[in-house]
C-alpha cells in the first residue's frame, strides 16, 4: 500500500514522544501490506474498525500504542492507497470532531 503522508505521523509524535515507535511500526506494516478489504486489514490489526464520517465515507480507525492513540485513514483498496486523515489521542477521538 502507498501511505500518504508520514508528515502527519511525524507532527503527532513530535508532541507525543511515546507514539513515535508505534506509529513508525504501523507505517512500515501498512506500506508493505497488500490489503484488499477491511477483513484483510483486520488480519493484521484485529481491532481496526470501519467508521462512517458525516460525508458518507467509511474511514478505518486503528488503535495505536496500546489503545492510547487513534490513527484514522481512508483506504482506497482498488488503488492500494492509504490517506492518513488524523492521528488523535483517545480523548480527542472520543470527542468525535474528526467525523465532520
């Protein structure tokens, strides 16, 4: 898969140093993956969820760092493309502003 973009990950771990290792690990794993569906994503990340946003897109939510952080991405399986939309703390995720 092609992951766009590591810049969001880097910005996040600059403010949350303990997230750097788990985010880099996710980036490496996702970049090597050949996922064709959410079911295949769950083969690697069993807790990954498909969550609709208010625009009608289904985004994939990954638990990062022992469920401390959330990485939210739009995955275009047919194009083998992952667009990282947000990386949030658990608390920020629960507020739900990312769904707008």
